[in-house]
C-alpha cells in the first residue's frame, strides 16, 4: 500500500523520467543534425536508459497497489549553441533529477515507508553514475575544443550501447 502522497510523488517522477527521455532524444536529434553521429548515439542510449527508469518506477507503483496516471510531457529544448553547451545543459538537468530523487527519498522516510526508501536507493546510486558519466563528457569537451579532438570523442561516444541496468 502506498500513501496518497507517495503515489502522487512517484507519478510526478515517472513524468520527469519520461521528460528526461524526451530531452535526450531531442539532444540526439541535435547532434545528428550537427554531423556528430557518435554523440547522437550516446544520447539515444540515454533516451533508452530514461525509459528504463520510468518503467521501473511504473512497475513499482503497480506492485504496491498504487495507480499510475500518466501526465503530459512538455516539449524539451531543441537547439543549443555548441556541443559543450548541450552536454552541460544535460548535466545540469541530471543535477535537478538528483534533487528530485533525494526529495522523494526524504518523503519516503517521513511517511515511514521503508519499502519505497529501499526501492529509491537504487535511484540514488544510479544518479551518482548519471552525474559522473555526463560530467566526464563535459570535461572532455572542455579539453578538446574544436577539430581533431572532437572527431576522436565522437568515435568514443559511438561505442556506447544500451544494456539494461541491473535491477
Ligand atoms: Fe533517470 Fe538520468 O535520470
């Protein structure tokens, strides 16, 4: 059984995970259009990761006897000035997601909902990885500037494949 407060908070977060997916698909389109197919691939994999996050939460709410009601998803931004600005935007988005997950965890603790707190621990750890992987590419982009370095980085990002995270 989920409290009404937890149910609403999970529903809001499911929307945010799908918004994240939508944002990364938009970034994939931006990079594809800029001729950076490796960057586009990386964002496409992230699009799939976010759908996994949303679905994991969706399944949990159902398992706990709650009701998922899907919400509308706003249009994400579609253009950025540079690849660095685009990745930096994504990194800052992940910081905001981390704050939302932390707030969800705080709510679970206040509600004395131990099952949800244990469930949310997975997301707390996942956010550490998310921030690290986005931050790593932001740092590399700051180092390479334009030119040959970008070509190498694009080739590196082309190798990312989606593997469903261990639940
Ligand atoms: Fe689902 Fe990138 O956090």
